[in-house]
């Protein structure tokens, strides 16, 4: 038996496409409802909030969506992130199953959140958006979007609830 715990792939293994689970669901997810009318939203309802390219992804049922090359290039700063085998957990559970987990703490924000923040900033920049306002709970999303915005020259304004802000060092 090998004792390998950490597996690191090279940059050639960075995905070229995102997987869209909607293609494999037994039935489509329920539609997003407009908060005022309680009716399903359409692209026109979402357009003030999101670039059309992201709206089209949101409603897509394609199994795979191409990752733009500029996004893939930025991903190289931390991806592929290491994969670990949880051998001690396997032993503690006395299971024959092999348990693995990804460690996303190597990203600039210390979480998985830059994986989507970079893509969202890219599509907003492509649509001509110059400023994005968002909220953050623990701070990771705000950090991730601020990082991504800096890469694409987008001003980011982050709001954080006071209780979360006061809990942070």
C-alpha cells in the first residue's frame, strides 16, 4: 500500500469547461421568482443585475460551458489545487472507501470563492461594467471579488454586516 496523501496535478489539468448539473437533473430546477410579482423572472428582469452572458449561463441546460482562456490563465495562480487522501479519517471510520478532499486554501482569498469571482469579474468586464457592489458574510466572498475586480480593472464595493466585521481580527 502506498502512503501518498497529497496529489498535485500540473497546469495541463486545469479544466477547459465548467460542468453544468442542470443537464443531468431528472427535471429542471424551479424558476427564480420575481420578488415583486412572484412570477418567473425573464432575462429583462435579470439584466440590471447581471451581464447577458451570465444570464444565458444561468438558464443553460448545456452539460458543459467553455471556460474563457483569460479566466483559465488566472486560475494558474493557484489551480489545480491539491487533492488530499484522508487516510486517517478512513482508518477512524474503518471504511474500505477511499476518501479525498480538495484544499482550496491555496487560492488568493483562502477559499474556493475566487474560482467563481474571477469568472464573474471577467464576464462583467466583457460587458463593460466598471463597478460591482456586493455583500460578504465572513469576508471570503468580498476578498475574492475584490481580488478578481483588481485583475480586470473593476471597482468593487463590499458591504459586510456589522456583527461579522466586529468578529474579525
